[in-house]
C-alpha cells in the first residue's frame, strides 16, 4: 500500500515490516515493487498455510547466501549488492515474525 502523503510503500503490520526509509532510499522503483510483491506473496502463502514460515525464511536466507557468494567473487564488493543484502535481511526479519512462538 502506498502512503498518500509520500507515495512510498507502507506495509500493513500483518503483511510485512515497517522499513526505515533509509533502506529504500535511492532504490530502483521496479525492483522495489518486485520485492514488495514477492514478500507479500510469501506472507500470503504462509498465512494460508501453503508454505511454512520456516521454509519461507530458508528461501530468503538461501538468496542471501547466494548473494554473499557473488560478493565474495567480486572482491571489493558492489554497493548495490550490499543494499540488496540489507533489503533481503529486512524481509527475513519480517518473515521470522510469522514463525510460531517457541
């Protein structure tokens, strides 16, 4: 959902995190929309019990690991990949909120 005042994405508490604007500042709007769509899809699958929250977290953690491998191969690192790591980390934290309490 977009905030009418700023036209920036605002997530409802049951469907994802409130993210600091600093994480999204300067992000490609198409990439931003794609990440929000995928995150919402994953939350929806978990909510409908079509995917476990643990599996959802594992999927995003796998993506983070794959990006880490790419960063290692690049050496000095790409700023955009570091930003992507931060965004995926925010999604992981959001999905961990769907995990059952121990």
